């Protein structure tokens, strides 16, 4: 681990750092006189500075603390995650440059990444969803990002040689994986000092999660899949807080949890967080806006995201079926009927994985350590608990019964059919 | 890769090597005067020398050729596999010292392992099965080896930290994995210059394998599991030719294909090769011995191996349920009913994986590049084809319908119920 030579920067020392780094100076058109620097980190692990000069700009992300910000020094965390974040931004950017900010500079010793500044009106998607804003290209863009990054880092696209080498490298990001294992797959299902929920309203609900044998059996399967299955280079934290949007633009940031893992973990994170956004809407309704139409829009996004993902992913597969991917050799899957059957089976399994991981991600946001602003911003605790309970009940059902859903439309219908 | 300093040894230079290696000299009680040296390699990749002195002995295995012996220089193969074999002998030996020959010396540059000589009457199990010899402790010993090595290298026993580090290391054995991927999961299902079968008898059968859509869909799933799922440190080549036996002793050798992979790949290799032995018996029957009783003994071994494996594996799990394994935290799987359900689900999935991989291993031995002596030693080609066809048909059924078997007894009954 790189600790030698590391210095946590503040706004002042950051300027010195920039001045001493030619690639950063040139990004600013060598106009370093009146730089505006603003710390905007809202995450739990890192510092993020926006740097704006008169002739250019960028964002600096430094993983400054060797522990988790919101919990404190009791939860140490390697700084090497900066390396995996930088490598993943570049690798995902290679396959989907329009949806990933360009990396300008990476300093491993300093755990520091400089990347494109996603200028206003870019905001974090989660905030847009809370505000009730529609993003017409969201499903199109997110399906593009997920299909390209997941397909192109899987055995559908590359050889097992390339794959095993890449898997080996990302095994190094194990501390971040362990955090996921704990907060997603373990803590919500046991007593843990870190867990919290809207108390006392959800006391019984949290207990019910801890006592649900069928649920815990399914969670074990998902946890094993997360720990053992190197299907593709996943982002690892693809909730709506890792996406920045405008009306026309969608950008995926913050892949520090990246690892070779199951594709459904990314797809599920995104869809699960959209479902959370859906269930939070009742808490944001007011006399001016009852959010009814907006709720339907969110459901449409869920449906479109998966359906477009499926379409783009299988189209990539069609295009590359004679390529270097080694999972389905064209000499073996050599007739159109068989090829179609293989794709259908693959996509059906992937849908079920995605629903399972999505549901697990929902549950942990309601009874685990880290909650989501969608619910947290509902100040009336009883109203918040009502929204959270409905989301939790749906997630539990989805996790246990995911295999009975054949299409995403059936999932959306199940949400629409819930009693209010 | 270590090529610098490498020299392929012959019987003469081997003596020089031994003399220059103190640990080997001392294994021979420093009595180096009239060493008997015999090359016994029957494999395709390596040279194996038995070294016997007046006061000690050992076996030297050198992976001398950077390609596969039987195919020639057209199929290059890294010498680093010696490293993975040595590491695995030691790791598996650590968990199950009674079933793995002790490693005395490893020389990475020379791709050379010295290990305990498994003295006569040890013979390769496959040869014993062809000769019709019963080994009363076989199921007991093999279930012990598999349960210990697989359990203790899985997330049931160790932390995800240890696991990801070990997975990363074994990703380096990718060339041997690629060989498995090709010869087990790809070549038998397509036209390949390497494939062969008992022609012309099985021409139509080989073609049927290549045209069986349902079979090829299932094989894709198994191949993905092999390539993606790092469940435990598997031997990787656990057929009956990798086991040496006497009446009282069972020793597992030759783990050069070791990798973190699905446990079912090892269990299936062993059971699948026992099933091959079963189907070959009709070809070895003669007026003196109709092999009927021996066939029943093989079936009993199949059943006992799995059932004892299951028992020993779950016993280990019971014993270590509060240990460092992170797949099933005791705080989550915290009531006896749930814990039992979790074990049952795990073992049911593992049985299905094992049957699938076992069947795939059977198929490849009949229509792929490398055949087994069980059948090859049946000189009458039409008789051989008859035995092979029955094995092939059973394997195809098993691969496609493995999930309908709830116990190993049902599999054995299905074999017994076959029309002759
Ligand atoms: N490239 C960028 N352009 C603009 N804002 C950014 C950029 N990267 C991060 N941010 C802002 O900083 C916040 C924290 O960044 P993020 O990478 O998510 O860090 P963390 O890992 O700490 O969550 C984001 O939520 C976003 O508001
Ligand atoms: N430790 C040993 N003691 C006795 N014989 C051995 C030993 N190891 C290997 N052999 C003999 O050498 C043969 C080849 O060894 P093996 O490790 O299987 O090499 P390969 O990888 O070439 O198949 C075995 O089938 C067995 O007959
Ligand atoms: Mg973030
Ligand atoms: Mg982050
Ligand atoms: Mg061998
Ligand atoms: Mg061999
Ligand atoms: Mg071998």
C-alpha cells in the first residue's frame, strides 16, 4: 500500500500540487492565477475538489482518509481503492466514453485522480429524483453504460487469458469488497452496532428481516455469488448517487468498489435504487404535486432500463459472436436457434440475479448502516416509515420470489398492484 | 515465467542434480552410491523419475516440456504449472496429509518437484479398476480428501481476505485452465482436429453430441461456472488416473491443473470416472469373471463417495460454524433450523454441479482428445463402442437432467435401470 510520500491535501496545498503537475497546468491552459477551488465531497470516504480556472477546469478526488468518514477511525480502509477507481474509470471509459468522465491524471502515491468536471447543471441523479425531475434519456444512457461496460469486460467479449489476468488484479480491491459484503449481505440480517432504521416505527420490521429464514437463505446465495463469481468488471456501487445527470447528459462516477463480480450486482443496484426512489415519492408529494405522474415515469425508467439493456447487450453479443470472446464459441453455438436459446437463458438468469441484488440493495438502505436521501429527506418520521416499510416489504418479496418474474414488466406490474 | 536456468534433466543429469541438492541427499540418507532411477511418466505433460537409494527414496516430477507430450510442439504449455502443482500439493497436504504425498523439495526454476515415493503395491486406481480390484477404503479416503481440501479452501472456512488473495495467485495457472476449457467444454461439442472416437461405430454418436442443442446449453452454463466461480482450491484433474491406491492407502497426485474453481468439478471428475469404469466393465468381462459383482461394487463406491463426502463436509461445517469462514456468519444463520436449511441447499446445489461436471468429463473422454484406458484397453472395437455408447448416452442424460436427481442413490438407480 502506498503510504510513503502521501500527503492529504487541503485547498492551499492542492494549488501547490497543481502547479507542480504539468498535465494539470495544461488542462487549465496554464492560467493558474485566480483558481476557484471548492470541496464538494458528499461521500463517506473521500475529498472531492472542483478546480476552475479562467481557461479550464477539472475535479480532483483524493482518497484522503484511510478510514470511512462517517464512521470514523474505527473502520479502516485502504487508500489503494483510488488505484482501482482510476483503472475502472479508464477501462469503463474505454468502452463507453460518452457516459464516463475522462481521467486526466492519476497519482497512485497521492491516491489522487483528476477528471473532467461535470459542470452545472449536472447534479447527482438521486437529488433530481427527489426533486421530481424527469430525464428523458436516462434509461437510454444507463442501459448503454451497463451493456457496454459489462459485455466488454466479460467472457462474451474477451479470452479467458485476458479475463483471469484482470480478475487477479482486481482481487486487490478486497477491502472495499469486504465493506460491501458486510453492509449489503451481512449486517442487515443480524444485530449490528452499525444498523439503524426509522425507530420505533420499523423496530418490528427490522427484527422481521433478521428472523426471515427464507430471506436469509436467498441472501447467502447472493453473497456467495458476489464473493465468488468473476463475471465482468462491475462498478460495484452503481446507485443513483453515483450518476450525474442533466436533461441531455448522464455520467457515471465513483467506481471505487469495482471488482470482477456478477453483472446483476450493478444492474440491480441501479434498478433497486430507482425502486427506492419510487417508494419515497409519497413522502415528497404535496398539494402542488401529488407525484403520481412522476411515479409512473420512474416505473417506466425501470422497465426501459432493463429492456434497453437487454436489447443493447444482446446486440453487442450478436455483433461479436465471431470475436475473441470464449464463453460461447461460434463453432459450438453454430445455429441461429441454439444461439437465440443461449442468449435467452443468459438474459433470464441475469434478470433474476439483478432482481435479487437489487432487492438486497434496497433492504440494506432501510435497515442497514447507510441510508438514502430519498427517504432521509422525508422529515415526518411516520410518513418516512410508511414509505420505507412498503419498499422493504416489496424488496423482501422480490428477493425471495425473483425467479417467478419472467420480464421486467411483471415486476413493474407487481409494484403497481400493491395496495397503498 | 522461469526459463532462465532451466535444464531438462535425464537420468544422468538427475543424479548430478540430486548430489548438488542437500535436502535430496539427506532424504537418501546421504547414500548416493547405487541409486536406481527409473522414468515412469505415463502422462502427457511431464517426466516422472523414481529414485531409490539404499537408505531412502523419492519421486522427481519435472515438467520438462513447454508443450503437451502427446500432441507435440503445436500445443505450447507453460512450465509455471509446476509451481501451482507444488503449492497445491502443500496446501491440500496441509488439510489432508494422509491422502497427499509429502513434498520434499521444489525448484521453481527447474520446474521440479520431489515428493514421497508411493512405493509398491501402490498403483494408479484406474489400472486397479480395469483389473477388477476392490479397494475397501476408497470411498472413505476420497471423501475425506475432497471434503477437507474443498471445505478448508472455501469461504466456509476462511475469510474473503484470504480467499481473494489466493484466488489472485491461482489466476496465474491460466494456461492449464485454458486446456481444460478447450478439451472439456468446447472441443467435444464442435468439429476439432483433436477429437477422436471409436470410428466408424460412434461416428453418428459424436455427431449427435455436436448437434444436441439442449446439451450445449447446459455445457455453456458449466463452462461459465468453471471460468468464473472461485469456490475453492480444486485439484482440477481428479480422475482415477490421479489417484494411487493399495488395499489400505489412497493418495492423490498430479494437481497441476489446480485453480480456484467450482467444487463440483473435482467431485464430478472422480464420480464421472467411476461411472466410466462401470460402463467399461462389460468390455473386460470374460468366462472366468463376468464382472457383475464388481459393477455393483463400483456403484456402491459412487454412492458411498458422495454420501460420505456430504457427511464429512457438513460435519466440518458444523465444527467450524463459529470460525473465520465468512460465507455463513453464525450471527446470521443463528438458529438450528435455518442452519440446516442452508446446508441442505448448499449440498443439493453441489450435487447438481458435481453431476453436471461429472457428465461433461465422461463425454469428453469418449468423443474428445484424451481417452481413458478403461475403454482403450477393450481391444474389440465393436465391444468398446458398445460400452462407450452406453456411457455417453447416460452422461448426456445426466448433464441435461441433473437437477431432477435429489440424491446420489437416484443416480445409481438410474444406472442400474438402464437396458443392456
Ligand atoms: N467529475 C465530477 N464533476 C462534478 N462533480 C463531481 C465529480 N466527481 C464527483 N463530484 C461530486 O463529488 C461528490 C462525491 O464524489 P464521489 O466520487 O461520489 O466520491 P465518494 O466516493 O466520496 O462518494 C459527488 O456526489 C458529486 O457531487
Ligand atoms: N509420488 C509418486 N509415487 C509413485 N509413483 C508416482 C508418483 N507420482 C507419479 N507417479 C507415477 O508417475 C505417473 C505420472 O505422474 P503424474 O503426476 O500423474 O504426471 P502427469 O502430470 O504427467 O500425468 C503416475 O501416473 C504414476 O504412475
Ligand atoms: Mg459517491
Ligand atoms: Mg464512493
Ligand atoms: Mg497424471
Ligand atoms: Mg496426467
Ligand atoms: Mg498431470
